[in-house]
């Protein structure tokens, strides 16, 4: 299915070129902030995988990956309010510089929970890199250290973000119109 077909009915919020430029800037900032040090990029599955891969290629440091997985949305678009850890990191991150990589900082519930989980591993430092920040929906007080874009309170998909597991493969970040957000 061609990208144009998948995009039908969706408004492009950020193009692949805008995303690429901003991710490169974030990688350069991380490289400056941790010059001469190692970092562990801990991605939140599944949404952050594309962002993590692109961000990692823009970081000029010794960097390794690990992944966490949580559940809070189920199959629809309403967050349940309960965050569960489905998968913890595979390797010890004690004493390491951790950058928690997430697709979107929304209510703050998931990232606040993951910050507590990772802090329990006693890292040297813990920073948050989120491609998108949607402060209008914040419930839990939390800020990202590296933010790609601040967005309005709209439901977005693409570049790893999904709606009921669809649209992750879109190269752009798109807005789904509210009329298309029926419960599935």
C-alpha cells in the first residue's frame, strides 16, 4: 500500500524532512551533553522504535540500546490510567547514563512510572528524550530533557505512533480527525 493511500484523510503535522532535521538536532545536543561518555538508549516499545533508531544514528557517542514495554492504552485511543510493565531492561543499567526514549510525552503517567522503574536500577543519570510533547493532556508533572516538537491536543499517528496498531509505518506524523476515532 503506497504512503499516499495510507495518508488518505489524515492531515500531515510534521513531514519526514522536518522530523529528520529535528531528530538530528536532538542527537547533536545529546552528543554535546554527554561528550566523552557512554549512553544507553532505553526505548519504549513499540512506538519509540523508529525514533530511537534514527536518534541513535545522530548521536556521536558510544551508545547501546535496551527496551522496555508497558501497557496503558489497550487497543483504542483512551488511556486506561493504569500503567503496567510488560518488559524490563535486559541488562544492568546501574551506574550508566540512561536516556529514556519515548514517542510522545502525553499524560505523563507512563513516563513517570518508567522514570521510577529505571531510577530503581540506580543509573548514573537519567534523561528523557521524547519526539513529541503534548502538555495539554498532562496529568502527572513531568518534563522531557530532549523534546522534538510540542504539539496541540490532537491524536497523532505515524513515525512509530499508532492507532489500534495501525499507521506506525507512516513516514510523517499525521493527525487523525476526531470523526475517525471510533472505538474499535
